[in-house]
């Protein structure tokens, strides 16, 4: 789905392409990528600021996902009663006060634990949902729900829906990019960022940020010596000519034009992507602020900074994952909150703090939404020195365009065991994000196997209380 | 209301009422129609319906598209079931009816309509209606119109237009074209045709030789012969079987968080390919997948067909309701192109499918579940295994009746004969010295036995020293021997010959200087088993426990065998010390012997005392008790040996109840209809059945038949395969048409409902469906029929005039150009580069490097695969499909998420796809292979280019193309030129 048309004059474009080494010349310009007849109703409207159904506050999204079920009562949901009564036997378990200390921060006086000193500085920019809940307390199912709205495998995730509904902001980069943890994939693997029944053009581009080849196949690898720069350049020219002759026999088939154009766009991506991925173009100071170079924060720092660079360059939706599947190196802190959660928090806190500050400083919050999410929360009861899964309550935060700064919606109960007031679930969350993107979640549908499918299934209410 | 409509309503209501009576069971009839008297109907139609339509339907009806609070007021079942607050009307009791409370605005919570109260007269009407018992004929309103919908109309074979001249398909298609003043395109050239039909039927390109043979053939039957050859090849089943795997969401892993491998799922894949290749009649194909176990119990290999409902991802969420929902969805989408699953939470919003129908289908699957099963496919093997299992069980129970038979005696005799061969060879070990801590005298005799004739000590410890070499000892035997010199005849020095051995220790010294290391025992056994003082006590590390050999009565000898922790070798110059610790007062050992064997532990290492005694009696003199002792011991030994010799049973991953070979019968459970699909809100039991809107067939199973789980699935299989089912036959011929033309006659191939597409050629669809159904249900015949039509054979060239009238080519004035799907692209690249391995079947091929992951889910690296390793470059249908680690190459070419139903593959065009085709190592690697293959035979650059064109595009290049590509190949290499051809639209599209 392509909606932007390049207006670069032919000659300079040609030169531009030569320079960036992709090499291809004189191709037909234009918005040629066909939509494959699977489009959502309508298309983004300029008069709605790019919204589909109403004016959009948000044009692009960065979603930070804490894989494993980040504990709310040890981070953003201060429960004084839990702290006071820690060790008491209540409701079939032992209350477990957070091993961290809590302080109030910012103008809004938000309580944040000592696990997140960097994010604590930015609470005046964040909106919290503190009474999130989900039907399930199993990683796989809850991760599917949080990402796709369904507990079953095979449904499109939010990033794919956004790509499907709103398309690209730039032809030079994919609409939807996923930056998984350097070490491994989250629970459900790539199922979490499946495009499900939506066409492959809405698939996530899974980018390995720290790798020598962040986008696989962006360039030929060194194993094939015949694939030289010159062979590429001359080859794309000859391929275009050959395809053009073939296409001229049937000009009515726009797929043939689209395929020709796709090679041009690919070449532009070859040019744009390395620049986008080159973090050394940022100042040393900023890199350090993100924690790049520090063993603990380097991976998340790189990916947070890359996320900013990508949305700046027109990627619609970027997902940054913290943690992989399995029992360690993620937010599934059954074993120990004091050390396990802390270790994970140390990896993300500084980079996330830097990302908030960076987005704000660059004015990107004018149309960018940043979200901190997880699949479920954790129990108020102890499990040794850790906590078990808890779908009854968890916390997420949002920041940036369209949401109230320094705000909190919803309350958990006295121990943080259950969402109490202002309860919201993943459907409401998805409805709200789509709403901010100028999209009515009940109208963004795709007919699959007889059902008009939605990201929000048949549920979801926009959480108006957090809208600015 | 027209009289006729009313008549029909009443008629169908009566029919329905009769039906209810027939099938009445206990419990509430959740959604079954009830008879309404004429006066009631009149009151309703004249007074009540207008009020409901005017004030309620906009928020509470299917037509309004809304069911606020879950409540629909457009049918009787709607208010009977009610919404979230329960039934809206209690017939006869206005004051107990929520509807009446709501319209009266009696409670602040529910005031209906919310904005504007009804007039007093309208409220009175509704109240009076409820008081009269709420007569409401609308139950069947939607079903009554069912047969007016095209897909539910009875299947009647239409007349072929014209005078039955020429090909029937063309007659239908050309008639439609004529209506729009369109003409079909001329026949495609022969090169295009052979390429088209080979990709279509095989998913592979024809070789240059095949192209040449067809193009130059003068045989008027050349095309028909080509089709016959293609349909007879196993490549056909691999291509068309894959289409079916899309329908069932085939994958080789479980999906979800713990995405473990399903090691035997491939048997279903092979079943499908085989069924297609052998042209299994379609009804049989349907029946086997739903109920092979119930319908064809004698053919255990058909268990593979039951992978149909197991091929999709695991469903881990929620209740069994969710799992059965998948069964219903898969079955009805696949075989009936019907969205029955839309009636899970409420009556279908658009199609005449009630929630009761939906749960009737769920109830069919009430006794099945996802299972891993293993079966001996060979009945003889199965019988043999069963025989030995039974004999072993009889031995375990000491069942005299089963054991004292001539057959068993024969088995025992065979076992007895084998003893000489199978019993371990024992070598007595002769101690060089033997000492007792007490100083008691120890005599070592010539046979290696050791005698302590008397001792003054109360407790003692004997130490025997045995010099090396000892080679590879695995077993150690301790015999306690009676001796006339001992009190009571031995073997102990205690009263009556009792003894107690506290610990037995073996210490090895590899040389004189060695400080010694203890040799552990893996296991131990004794000829007289004792629960209270088992022989394991001598190696439990506790000196206060002992083995006493059980009660010593007539038989005084005792033997114990110890399995050494690891094989023991003592070199010459080394030694072994064996220590017998005896800590129980007055129970010292008097006479014993130690032996070793280099054989592994087996059931022949030690015979129980009773067995040894029975063996000592000559066969002809043995008592029944002797025989019993022998049988109890020998049968399990022989049974294990015999079973071990059998071929391994075959594993399947299936959805099934108890299978025939398991000898159990599963009873279906009661399935409840659930309010809004909520497992916590049952409304009443569902009656097993299918869709009521298929009026030619019985919509429910008779209650007496519904008691057997197998009967439920047989019913559904029969229902689907009934010649009068209008959905099944239309569904399959449309699927086949879709794959031949890139688009179905109905383009929503899984949805023939009101929200689906309409058939472009309804008469043709029905004609094909009847033709297919009535002529052996042969897919191969159907293919032959379709691909021999002029419609299929016409060119795909453009036509500006036709374009204006029918840009979409719905009327088929030309052939559609289709893009290769992911498998065809990959297989074609392998084929043209000469690398395709055509080995069929078997476990999925890992086209990725696999490593252990952080949980069950393994890591997969697709870039690291070595395409040249043996068995990797197989056809894509045989690759292992790993749900949560999909192959990015295949995904870029629209291979779908394997957890979703894919009735129609999308074809996308993206820059990432271009990058993948241009740069992925698979394409580059095989460009290289292709170039080498060509260069091997062709030294000339120009000829090489021609050959590359012939292999990839099935044609020679034009002179300009030849010049361009030759120049390019000279500059950058032939491999680089091949890479371009593999990226060309001409390669990717089939005309």
C-alpha cells in the first residue's frame, strides 16, 4: 500500500540512486504498487490529518513491549498497603511488598519505584493505565491478545492493522518494523507480529538491529561473488527493460507495473535503510544518553534510538521488544523481583528515559505515540522471592500526541492484585490507539472466512479519559 | 401478509413442531420452533410486529445489524434466549417479562426504548401479547427464505446452452460472453499452453524437452495426452494436495508459546497427497477425514486422515467450547464453504444458521480430542502384540486358566531350550586370601567357595582379595551355599542356618600403589525375593540394614546378582577387594561363592528359586504349580523379546475419540448451547446435527443414534456427502475452478453465504457440481474437463474492448495471468537449476538450521541452511512448517501464516519481496547452479543465454534479448544473468 508519490525530478533521482550504490536508472515513477484489492474502507484523508474516520492526533507509533509480564507493583503501581502488610498471609498466599523503594516524582507527584529512576524523571509526560486486565495468565495467549486482540494464533497484530488501514508514510522504508531482543524472539515468536490474513505487504519487517545485516536480503551476501555492485546496477537496468517489454504486451495488468516499481522502491530502500540504521550519525552524547556502549543498556539503547530514527524517516509503527522467551532474561520474574526484575529494568530504563526526552526535544511528540506495554502483571503474593503471572491487573503507559500528560487512569485494589476502578483491557487499549490514529476501531475491518474481522474483535471502548 | 406466505409459515411451523416432537429429549429445547395457532399469528402480525419493527428492530435485530445487550427481537428464539439479562419474555406473565418492565420504564436501569417511551396503547398491546402466551411465528423467518439463496437451492443439473455441441464449459461461458457482446480470446500458443498447464497441475515448469515435444507434436490428441501424463505423475498430488493443506491450516509445529514439533503430523500431509494422486473419490476423501475410524475401522492406515482437524495450531485458550469451535469452523469452511462459525455467539447475522444449528455441529464433535496415537498398521503385527500383551498380563496376575494351556507350555519349553544359550557364563573368582576381622579361620576351596565353619564372633567382616586380571566384568553373583559342616546345614552360622549380610562392598585397585576406588551397583536381585529384607539392603550404604535371604526353609541356598555400575576391568598387578560386612548379632555367613560375568544384565542372569526348582523336575513329571511358576517367569521374558522383534508402531497426530484398535467406545458428552458463546452461561443441551437450512436433509440425528460417538461423525460425514447436499458439491468444484483460473466462479471460496460473492456463472457451477457428483466424484476427471475447455486454453492477451465491459475478466473473455505461489516459485528455481530432489513423502524437511531455544520453541536460522546437503532441496510441500518461526523467503511470496485458514492466497507486491528475490542466498545460490548446469554443456555465451531462456521461460530469446543478456553475461557472468531471469515477471507469472 503506497500513498506517497515522490516528486523528485528524474535526473536528480537517477543521480541519487547511483550515488547510494543501489543502481537503477530511469524507472517509471509513481504510486504503482497495487493494492491487492484487500483495502480497508476508505483511505487516509489529508483533511483528517491522515485519519481514516476522524482527525488523527497520531501519525506514528513506537511500542515498547516488556516480554514476560512486567510487575506493576514493583514499578509504576505503588501499593502502600502491600508494602505495609508485606509478609501477612492473605487470601491463600503471603503478601509480598516490593523490595524497591517508591518516591513521588514530577509535578503530578506520580509514585515510581527505584527500579526506574530514568523513566521517573518523565512522569509528567506519561499517561498510565493502571487497571489493565486480561482473561488469561499464560504468556503465549496473553501476548497474542495484547498484540492481535485474539488469544488464538494467526490473527494480524496491531502494527499490521495500522499498515493495512493507514499505509506507509514513506516509500523508502517499510511501514511496520519490529526490533526483537538481540538474544531471541518473544513468546509466540513471530506469531506476535504476524500479519495473519492481511496481505504480505503488511508483514512486519523484522530488523536485527545489532547485526551486520539488519534487514536480511537488503544486499546480496558475500558468498556470491557474481553479485557485485556493478552487476546489480546493470542488472536492474536490464531487468527493468526486460520486464518493460513483457509488460508492454499487456498494459492492462497493473501488477506487472507494480513489480517493476517494486525493484525501484527496493533500490531506494537499499539507499535509505543503511542511512537509517547508521546510529553513528547521531552525536556521541546522544548515543551515550541512550546507553549505547554500556554493556547493560547497549542493546535496548540501540533499538530505542533506531526506533526514533525510523519513525522520523516515515516508518509508521515500530515495536521494540525487551526480553525473549523462556525462563530468564525477560520480565517473567518468578525467581526474584529484587535481582531478576532489577536486571531487566536496568537494561531498559535509561534507554527509555532517553527516548522520551529525545522525542520530546525533537518535537516528535506532536504526532508520535510512545507506549510501554506488557502481556500481564504479577501477583501481590510472593512466589519465593518472585511473583507469579497475574492477568487480573497490569500497568501500561502512553506518551506523546493525543494523550494527557502526567495523568493516570484506573486503580488497582489495595494490594495491586486486581484492577479495581477504571478497568480497561487490551481491546480498549487497541481501540484507543486506533482512535488516536484517526481510525474507528469498529470500522477498520477485513473480511476473512465469512467474518468482518477487527483488531478489537467485537469488543473495545476508546478510553476517552486519557485523551488530551 | 400474503396468504401464501402465511400458509408456508404455518406449514413450516407445523413441520417443525412435528420434528420437535420426534426428537424431544429431556431438558429445555433451547431453540427449536413451536407451533402457533392461527389466532395467535393474526394477533401478532396485526398488532405486535409493527410495534417491534418500529421501535425495537433498529437496536435489536439482525436486519438492524445490532443486538444491543445480546438481545434480538426479530425471532421467537431471540426473546426466548434473551440477552445478557436473561429471557426477555415469559409467556403468559407480563409482570415477569423484562420486555414489559423495560417498555413501562418500571426500573431506572432498563428503560426501553431509552429515549422515547412507547404510547400507552403500544405498551398495552405488548402486555396483552405476553399475557396471551406470546404467540410468535417468526422462528423460521430466515430459514423459510433459505432456499431462495443460491447456494442452498437444491442442486439441479442445468441444460447446457446451445445444442450440446462442443465443450459444455465453453457453452456456458460463451453464452454469458455473448450476452455482453464479448468474444473469447483465441487459443494460447503451444509454448504458453504447456507452461500453463504444467505449472497448474504440477507446480513446476516443463523441461525444454517437454516443451519441444509438445510444440512440435502433430498428434491431434497431443494436448489430451499431455494432460493424461501430467495427471498420472506424483507431482500432481504434491501440487494439488498443497491446495488442500491451505484449507486446513497445515503446520508441523504446535503454534503458540511452546511451539514444539509435531513429529508425525506429516502423515496427514502424505495422506492428502496420496489421496489426490490416487484420485480417491471425493466423498470417500471427506468421509475419511471426518470419520475414518468409525467408517473404515479395518484400515488402520486411514488414521492419518484424522489429522484433518489436528493440522491447525493448538488451541490453548479457554474452554473445550473454543476447541470445538475450531472443529466446526474447519469442517464447515472446508467441505461446505459455509460460515457456520458465525453463529457461535448468536444466530448468524446474515445466513439462515441458528445458534442451535451451530451447537448441533459442536455436539457432533462432543467425543473427540487432539491426540497422539500409535498403531500397528499390519493386523498380524497388531494381533501378535495384543497376544503377548495379554499373556504378559495373565502372567502378572498368575491367571491359572490362561497359563496352564498347551500353547503356554510350548512357549515355556522354547524358553527352557534357550536357557543354555542365553544364561550368562559365570566365572567363579578365586580369592588369593580371605580374612575375617574377628580372626576366624576362612577356608578357600578349589571351586572358589569360601567356608567359615565356625566363629566365636558375634558380628564380623570378611575381606577377600582377588588378584587381577579381571576383564570387563558386568555382573557379580553371590551364592550362599549350604554345607553339612554348618549349623542346620547353613548357609549361615546362626540357628537353623540363618544369615544376615549388612553391606557388600567391592573396591578395585588398579596397581599395588592404588588407594582403591569403590565399585557401585546399578541394581540387584535375589532368587528368593523378600519385601522386608530385599537384597538391595546390602548396597544401601547403611550398616544397620541387612539382607537375610527371606525365610530359610527347605531350600537353603540363596543367590543374588548385582549389576555393576560400569564394566569392571582390573589389570594384572591390580586387585579387587570384596568386603562382606555382617553387623547383625549371631547371623554370620558360613559358606558362599562369588562369580563374575562379562555379559550384560538380562532376565536370564538369575532364575527365581521356584523356577529353578521347577526346572529341576523333568518336564513330564512337573506339577501344575511347577508349570505355573515357569509360565509366570518365562512369559514376560519371552513376550518382551517377541514384542521387541515387531516393527515399531506408526504414530499419528489426530483428532479422534477412542480408536478401533483400542477396544473402547467413547460416549459423547452433552454439549450445551451457550448464551453469547460464554462457557459460563449454558442455555440447554444441543442436539447433534447439522444445518437446518439444508432442507433436503435431516437436520438432527435421532436421539437413539446420538448415543454413540462414532455415529455422530458418521452422521455428519453422510450429511456432507449426501447427493442432495447443495453445498458440498458446489464447494469442491468451485475450489478446483479457483485454482485453475486464479479465481473461483464464486470468489469467496470458503463463504457461500450472503456476505460472500455471487457466482459469476451459476449454471456452470451447478452443472459442474452435478457432473462431478454423478461421475465418480473424481478430481482428475474434473481437471481434465476444465483444462480441455477452450475457456481454459484461451490466451491471456489484452483486449481493449472487452476490458471496457469486463475489466475484471469475471466473464472469462481471456485467461487470467497468475503469479507463482511461494512453493511453485521455489520449486521452479530448484527444478531449472537441476537441483530439485523429487523424493516423495516422509517427515518434514528442515530447510533451516535448528538449535535449542530458551523454552520448548527451538531456534531456526533459515539463512544458515545448506541447500546442497542431501535431502534438503525437496519440493516445498515437504518442508517442515514451523508456525512461530516462519521462513521469511516463503512469507515474502505470500506463504500465509500457517495458523490461519487460507482459502485464497493473496499475491502481494512489495519492495521487500523484490529484495528477497534479488538478494536471498537461495536465489543467488541457485542462479549459480543454473549457470553451472548450462555451462557444462554449452561453451558458447550466446547459446548459454538461449539455454537459460529455454530452461526458465520455456522459449528462446529474441535477438535483442539475446544480445542484451549475452553482453550482460559476458560482463558479469552467466550466474548474474540467470539471477535476472529468476527475477523477471515472465518467470514469476503464468499466462
